[in-house]
C-alpha cells in the first residue's frame, strides 16, 4: 500500500509541475508570433511580429546590451491564432537550413522550444503566414 501511495504522490507532483509551467506561458496575440530570447517562453527579451517576411533580423534591436540585434538570438516562440505557418531560416535572405512551425491540436498555444534544435540561437530570417 505504501508503494502505491508513493507512486500516486509522485505522479501528482509531476502532473502539477507540468500544469504550473503551462499556465505561465501567455498566448500570443491573434495574428502575431512572440519570439523569446530565452527558454521557457515566459521571461527575458521578446519581439512580437505579425504576418510578413523578415529577411534580416539584424534590423531589430533587443533590449539587452550584450545582444544588440535579434540575429541568432531566438530560443523559443509562441504562435498566435490566425497564423498558419512560421518558417525560420538559418541565414539572412531566407538562405541555409529552414524549418516550419504551426499550432496543432496537441500544441494549441503554438509554443515551441528550439533549445534542442539546430535553429536555437541560429535564426537570421523569418517568414510568417
């Protein structure tokens, strides 16, 4: 009986820790994507972009002194309702590797960590549809 109780308490603790993390992520505004400099998508510098093509992230400044532009700074994103697809590119002018992200049934907030992906801190241009 003691082992079952301990297992139940462990499962509950894991469930509530996941729930509290999910509750701290704010949905992106409709028709916008919020890109964060840090993971998780809850703190640090962020930039909010709408539909369009952003060929060179060196054109946008961050608030942090050590990172003057958004080039090679993005680690997390939250995709707002109404955005069909976000494609990130390794180099400026949509060159190099690319990867697309969307909101899904299993990811209704459209929250994507890039930490274990090639694109973590390696995005230089973006297309948002």
